[in-house]
């Protein structure tokens, strides 16, 4: 997945205005818990409010609340269940058929039908926005609407992960009467059929959500309104938690800020299972990253334990595979290939390839999107590589909006990327990066890996799939187009009186609807 600096005092004025609206009472019957507004602070950013143009966590936080999908992941669950659908099933390995719930409506009163679903997927494939989620649907050939409630997805090849992909926010359903068919929606007046409506949105400042009176899905709201307040820096977010202008904070406080808040009266720090990962990515078409020996030498030098300690105070764990720790099919492929960090082994790799050290290497990172510790991480990487005597590293930083464009355009030789998997399956940790149409600008094209992806996607047999994943991880460790660095935890900070945060900290997506202020 740039921001404008703001002072906390200015944010407090906005909160007061929101509070008046909240107390005025949107008395929607779908809310089963508290009626008070929950104000959540974050340093996340939003790339697009249109699902066809969004493939980053900050945007999906909004999309997950405003739109329905055909399928969804329930709170605490990893198996997709019906959302807008009543039922779905494979009728053959390349055909997935769904029956929609009856009486579905968008928040403006327009009917949600099979035609709406077909329109949503057709436009996403047609627009194919480079910052959108189209790469997740590489196996989707076409979408067919049969009558008002029958939807049939025709696949190019067997894909056992397709129901889970539908459950991600890439599968959001939009209103065909308000969204253009061939371009992203302009403006902020988005229409969905999800549990909330987006009442007000000001980029880089605030998003306000109200319970959707037309919603008839499975989610039970514990609040009638929540507000996302966007901060430019973690320091501002921390101050807002301390002075009570936010009820909660999620993504991303620095480890030192979190440690300090643990000592603050009236504040609670809650940790949940994390899926966030950090990768060191090369563009294999940009010198010197185009040389495998250079990539391997970096992989041999990188000290993950040191990065976890120096940049994150031990709040993240070393990661030795693109496939996350705890995910079925994971192997420690990079540890198997390179063992402990070794400058001597790295020097031998470069020497065998005829490469003279030190190698001039550029490494780019983004300063706001990944939190304050990203700077410490970039510095730690530079320090480790230069301490080996094998590299001379130039660090550069670019704000997130431009960063996404630059890395896809091949502007960076190597760069930092964080990853929140879209679904709890090993395929989702590898296929978006290594498939025929990768989401990142890696310049890496390996037909053997692409065939292994086809093989694992074509079967539900865990043994066959895990054998394919093991081979993929082995190849990636050998070629080192992407070096896994760490995997973190999810952390939220709440003021006294806020409940439901333990449920909200769901590995698939933060569940704002689980939060309540009890007011």
C-alpha cells in the first residue's frame, strides 16, 4: 500500500463536531450494541475509495465497512462464508456458482442483483488499475448473471482459493447505476451495501461512518458510528491517545510509543495474532539488482534478529520465507539456503560471480505509511550491508502515493514493501508477487514458479499444494528476488470504556463493527 502534518488540537475540533452528530442519534436497528461513536486514530492512508483501484490496507479498512462481498470471512474465522450470497459451490473445477440473498439493497435504495455482481467484476477486470486488486483474479475468465439472483464465475483454470479471494475486499460489489464501467469513480460519494455508509470523507484527515439502514447482512454492529482519524505521524497519534481525543489507535505506533502507552493510566494495549510482513524487494531488471549474485549476497548478510531488536524492540519475529509463520505450507527456506548471516559467505558469492565489492546499491523506503520504525529499519539494513564491506548503500524515501507508482514503473533497484495477506492461505503470500501479472515491480519472471502456482491452485489436496509451496519457497530463496525480513503482531491501544477490541483484532481485517464505547 503523502500526508499533511496536522496538530492534535485541530483534530480535537473535528472530533467535537462528530460527537454532536453521534449524540443526535442514527437509530438504525441493525446496531445491536452501543449507540456511541468510536473514534479510531491511525497513520494509515487511503489510495482509493473505489474497490477497483484499491489494494492496500488503509483503503481496505474503508472498503470492508462500506461494501458487501459475495463471500466474507467471519470474525475470528479463516473459512469463507456467504455474505451477499445465500450459497455458493463449485459445479466443476472451473465453475463457481452462487445464489444471492433476496431483497439486497445498496444504501441509496438501488437493488443489488446478479447484474450488480457481474458489473463489479467486469469493470475491475476492464479497468485493470495498476494500484487495484485485479492481480488477485488472474484465474477469472468471466462472470455471468442468470436472472436476478444467480451468479456464475467461469475460471480460466481450476483455482481452489477462489472462494477465499471472493471473501477479500477485492470482491466488493458496487452499484452499477453510480459507478462508471470503464474508469474509477471520481469524488468521495461512494455507494455500497455493507454495514456502514461513508458519511463524510476528507483525504488525509477523517472518514466518518454511519450504520447503513438498508444493510441486511450477517454483521451485527456494536456501534452506530465510528470515525477514522488520520495522522501524519505516530507521535501525533500517541498524543491523541494520551489526551483522549481518540478512543482507540490501530496502525501504527512505534514500539517505543507502545511501551510508553502501556504505562499510561486509563489506556490499555491489546495484542492479537499478526500477519503483517516486511519484504526487501529487488527489481531484477534494474542494475545491480539484475545480478542474482548481488541479491544472494544481500540475503546472506541480512541479520533479521538484529533488525527485530534494533528497529522494533523485539516486537516482530524474523521471517525466513515469503509464506508467513504459522501458515500451512511454510518452510524456513532462506534459513535452509543461507544459514546464519555471514559476510564471508556473501563475499564468496560475489567473488564467484566476478563482481567487485563494494557494490553500489540504492534502497528506497516510505516514511509515513509503515510507521516511524520504518526509518530505523532502513537504517539498520544500510548499517548491516555496509558493515560487511561488500556494499555501499544509498537510502532514499518517497511518500506512499508516489511510492506505489514508482516501484511499479521500475524506478527503484531495491525497496521496502509491507504485506498484509488478503486471505489465510500460502498462495496469497506468493502468487500476487510471483504470478504472470505480479502486483509489484520486481522484474522477476520465472515460468517454473508460475507453473507450480497453477498446480497448487488447481487442487484442494493439502499434500499436493504443500509440495508445490515448498518448491516455490526453495526457488525464491535461490533466486532471491524478494527477501523476507520479519513478521509482526497486531497491536491496538484503547482508552478505558472501549470494548470489543479483542474481537476487532482479526488477522484478516480490523473489525471496526466490534468496537463499543458503552455510551
